[in-house]
C-alpha cells in the first residue's frame, strides 16, 4: 500500500537494491553457551537466513585468531570449540564465512559483536565457584524481570561461573516461541557469557519427549550424553552429569523419564554416584521431594517417586544439596537424612542430622565430614519462584523445612573449597535466607 504511493523513479531504484543487502542475515537468538568443559564449549545461535557457522575466538578482543566452524548452511548454528585452555577468558564473535572479496562491498558476511566467556577450571582442585539457580523462571512477567535484575545487581562484582534452570523454564508449553520470549529475550547477556545447564519441567514436557529426545527443549539445548563433561555417560540429554572444579552436578528428569527403582535413570544415577570423586555433589531436578506450596509432595506422583525412590539413593551417594522447583515458593530444609515418607511421618529426632538455621551468624553452620560419606546429611531446597510466587495462600507447613516463604526470587551458591554458602535473594534484592555447609 505504501509502496504504491512512492514515485515511480524511487520504485525503480528500490528494484536495483541487491537481494543480499535487503536480506542481510541477522542473529535472532543467542549466542548461548552449552556443555562447557575445561577444554571445550559449544556455542549456539540462530540466524534469520541460512548461513555458514563460524566462531572466531582468541585471548584478546583484537586477536580473534582462532576459528571453529560447523559444516553446512543453516539457521541453527552449533559450533564446538576444542583445545581450549582451562580457566581462561576467551573473546569470541559468531557469524558466517570469513570475509570474501565482494564486487559491490555490500554483501559483508555476518559478524556478531565480540563477547567473552571463561572456560571451567581443571576438574578436581577447588576453585571459588558461583552458581545462579533459577526455578520455573519463564513467565515473561514483571516478577521474572525483577528477580533477574535483583540478581544482576547482587552479582555485579562477582558474576556466576555457571547457571542452572530447574525446569518449567518457558511457560506455558516450552515451545520454541515460549523459549524465545521467556528465556532468550530475557537473559541475553547471561546466555552469551555463562554456560547454562537446564533441567526438564512438566511445562517443557508439553512440547518435548524424553524417550525420543525430540521437541523444542531437546532441539535447542546441547547437553552431555557421553560423559564428556564429567560423570558416567547417560546416553540421553534428559538426565546427565557434569563436573566443575571440585563439584559434581547431577541433573535428573523427574517429569517424563521412568522413575522406578530399576529404571535406566536409576541405574545410571547409582553408577554415576559410585564413580565420582568430587568433594561436593549437587543434584537438581524439577519436582520437589518435599513441598507444601503450590504443589503437595504427599499427593503428587512425580514428587512421591522422587522422594521414595531417588532421594535414598542420592543420600546414600553422599549428596550435599538437592535443588528443585515446580512449587512456586521458596522452602529450605534442615540438614536432613532418611525422610522418605509423608509430611506427618517427619521425625526431627530421626531425620534431622543437624538442627538450627545453618548460619554462622545464627545457631551455627551445618557440618559434614569430608568426601562422599553416605547419609551424612543434605539440604533440600525448593526454589521455584524465579518467575513468580503463588498468588493464592499456600500452606507452607512442610515439617522438614527450616524456612518457607511465598516470595519470588532466585538462589545463589558460592562454593569455595570445603565451604558452601547459600543465598536466597528475593525480587526486591533482599537476602531472605542463607546458610552454610562446611566439611571437615
Ligand atoms: Fe512444574
């Protein structure tokens, strides 16, 4: 309609504009960082037009002397960088094929701005590590943005080394569009600088299938199936493990994968726990073992099965921290062991390894022996309010919990040597819970 009103000489001039210029390729998703190991990293991005996949990188902004690429022309770019130096900052730019002579000079290949990432340190030795944990973030609403901004301010001088999403990452259905709006357009800076390790939630499962490894969740994430980031190969992206310094992370699929005691996920978990020699074990999955928030762990199948079947194995394997979401509240337990029944069966004498708040400035930090000692105690945390808290009253009477809050917020872990400091930060930037686990 507007074109029809243009003078004919302008229309003629527009017709001469080279197609390549009018259809200049742009990055429309990412870049984002996946499957980081001390010596390798996967960088992904999406372009509006099909293009080649190149990552130029190097140790200084003006020295992107290394090139990694993937074969073919695509809009979904997945490039693995290998041969990296552990614990080292790299600068990078993503884009199409390297500059080539061009007749009119207009058809420049795509080059993104220059970003930076730092490779994980060597596996084994301790290194001060910060982890940002988001449960149920992807609401696209004001609470999600407030939680993000509160963390950004909190971590301005010490950003995270890695971040976890505990499932229901993009509402309502975990579709490609939902992820675009609720994840990629909300956290672009974090996505391109810090490796993200996600878990599958029930809303992600509306559009994804763990058995066939298909659907948007499985299409957009590159997760270790062969044990390439540490741990025993799981053979699936639905559940996996990875190491970072002296920490072993275990991600389980509490939604779609079979949760029986003799299922494949359980067999893998037992093997993986038996094999790790890291000092700390952090497990994360979507459905909480204990909650009385917007969900009830006495009544819902996934939650009961994670508590009855998986928690005993995790505790026997020496797990230190269990992070979950699904319930849009914050609930944090005492240092616990052996509580696998319903809420009314909780027995403080039998199930609390150490009472109190776990705080150095309170009743004292939680203490555990060094190494992976079976049934030495774990703290269970429901941190499922990174997208919103409950808008209705919730019971919050889970007896295993030291504190229960109906507040939006996210969780920050600071693990340094034999000490783990935990913070729950609400959407106003207030530290609403904290505790420490120390090993000796
Ligand atoms: Fe959920």
